[in-house]
C-alpha cells in the first residue's frame, strides 16, 4: 500500500512480543503431542527471555546489516556495523533464534566477544532511482555452525548500552512434508526508511512521494528497532507455530525467487502478516505448489499486491528491490518485457490481479472496524465459541481485503467473516475467505493486517486483549490442518460468495466506481 496522498484510483486500486498467557490459552485447548521435525525438539531447550531491546538510544547510536538475507545452516555471513554512540569504541553481538521456548519466545545461540567499531557515514541516494546503499566495510564474519533453521534476530549492543536488531533467516534446504513460514524480506526493504528513502517516501517523509526511491538496497540497516516489520507482523505467528509443535521449514521471499522448486512436497506455505511485494517467480512458485496440493495461508492483508524485481548489486545477488509503481513507464523493461514491469499486479501494462492466488483483493487503508463472523460452523472457528454475528472490536485494519465475484476469483470460495467498515468515507466490507482446489489444496486468507498483531494480546489498536484467544485458536486450527496435507480433501469449501453480493464483472472498475 501507499501512504502518500491518495487519489480516487489509489483508494482501492482494486481497488512485541507474543503474550504468553494469551497464546497458551488459545492453544492449550487442543490436544496432541509434538509433531516430527526440528521445531518441537528445539523448543524443549531453555529459552532466553531477555532477547528484547532494552535501550534503543538515539538514531545511529548503533546499527548494522548482514550481507546475506538468509543462509543455510553452517554457512557464514558478515555484519556491517556502525557505532556512533558517544564514548563507545565497539559492540557485542548476540544471535537469538525466535520460537516458543516455554513462553520465552527466543533462545540465544551465539554471542560474540567485544568487537571494535566506529561510526560509518550516512550515504546519499544515487542515480535516477535514488537508491541508498551503505557501502560500509565488513566488521566481522559470523559462522552458523550448530544454528537450527529458523528466524533470527542479531542484537547489537554498543559499549554504552544502545541496541538494535539485524534480522537473518537460517533457511531450510528442503520443505517436503513441512509447513513453510516465509519471511517477507522484499516487503521489509520496501518500507525501510533508513537513509531517508524508501519505496514510499523521500526525505520529506509522508507526502514526499515524488522523491521516493525506485530501487532500494539490502545493503543498509533497517529503521526503528532494526527489524520493525518482522517484530510486528511475523514474530508472533512464528512463536505460535512453534508452540504447536508442527514440522516447520523457514525460507524468505527472496529464496522463493531464487529456487523455483523449493516448495516441492511442502504441506503448507504461510504468508505472514504483511507480505505485499512479490516477484513473478515467487508467485509462480506458490501457485505451482498450490496446484500440486500444497495449502496456502495468508495471515495478513494486502498480500501479493506489488510486482517487484530483484537485481544483483556489487555486493551480491538479489540485493536490490525494484518497484517503479506509478512510474512504471520509467522501468527499463517497459515495452520489452511487460510481464516483468514493476507496478501493482492488477495494473497495466500486464494486469494480473492477486485474487487468483489469494482469493481476495486488497481494497484500501486506513480503517478500523469490528471483525464479524458469518460462518461460525466452519472448521477454522472450531473451539472459539464464536457465533454468527460475533464481533471482535478493531480487529479489521489498518489495511483489509475483500472477496470479489468477478473474473479470477477461485471457486468454490467460502466467505467466513463479512465485516462492515468505512474507509476514506466509503462504506465497504472486509472478508476472511477459504477456497479449495482440484489438487486438494486449501487456501485461507484472514483479510486483515491486524491478525498477527492481535496474537500478542497487548491491546494495540484498541483490540481487546482476549481477542488473542480467538485469533490464536483460529490460527492454530489452520496451521494444524495445513501441516497435515491437502486440507481441501477433508475440508472442501462450500461456496457462498453470491449470498454476500460482492462486486461482480470488472473488479478493478467496480471498486473505482465507488468514488
């Protein structure tokens, strides 16, 4: 999504930590012991509850990035670190594997000795794409021998106490028979404002759309805590998945782009809370997996909305994220390879709306509305106690999806929640949906970006803390069913789309006509 000033077309375009008590309450209702795979045994090990940042300090006090988005177990990566804190001559680094660990949610697997470091320069954007690249020298090399597959946060602590994270995935080489959690690394970089530029804004902040980057680099730290999209939209779901004792695999969106067959034999794929930016190769990989019987869960909204390209940089492969968006005519591939031009998936020059995979269409933001259950007897709601019309305050937002009856929407599709809302003065609905395919795959989409955030039970966005019991149980139901194999064979969707009177015909024009 874009946060700059929206016009009518842009409206629909067509259109932290997990609260241990909340998740335990949500999941303890289910029986069953640990499944086979690495996560159950790993989570029996003692956790490290003090993995959080305790003192961020001022901007640029300490910050860094890794030269690899993901590594296989045993491979090494390099950290590029700047320490600008007053009186600090270096830092220490610790690697935390994120999981459940009895509620601690992380385990420290490695810690460095003191590493000398000093301040590094803040680079200026370069070229017509206004790309910010921190070409800092490598500070240290870190080996991952003995590190289990999973999502990691590397915590940097300056001598004077300031801290930041660096995210890293220790990826799975094979996914057969497992539930695959996908870290949305392309989306992380799209929103990263470090150096004053993201794919959304230039140095003027919100409203400075014209000065935004058209290409962003992985060779720079992330803003805020160093891993803001992971800690907000992914870590709570990782903790829950590992709490359930399921056989898990870990990959990044960039790994799916690089390895077309990586999902071969996977039982399920999980797109976490904010997974907006997809390459054509990523979409082909997930679609092919679905068509071979792999289940797919979308735990957020706005998934697969932007078409991107990953390009090589001097530092290595897939270090640049390209998305020209509304300036797609400036994309060097425009006119020669329109299917690869980087803009919204639904827009010219090669429109291919995301609903053919996700089952829903992203509609708009910002909004805040009650999540309203309409199919309480559906298996995803088993054990929640929800009835028809049960509402969960503020669970819908800030972005949301809606089912459309027009071309491209898979059928049979069952609308499970139909939540009325008002967004930018327009009355509409958000939908959770579930569809099944001839391959036996089941595809579930929550239709709201706040789903994973709600798992924490921390009351953010005005969501009552006990909502975590509902979203935790639904998520557990979905993940368990999807980890077991093609869910559509035992849980076929019962189509009810027409009963909800969604838009039909040309979905893009229908949503624009709301204005």
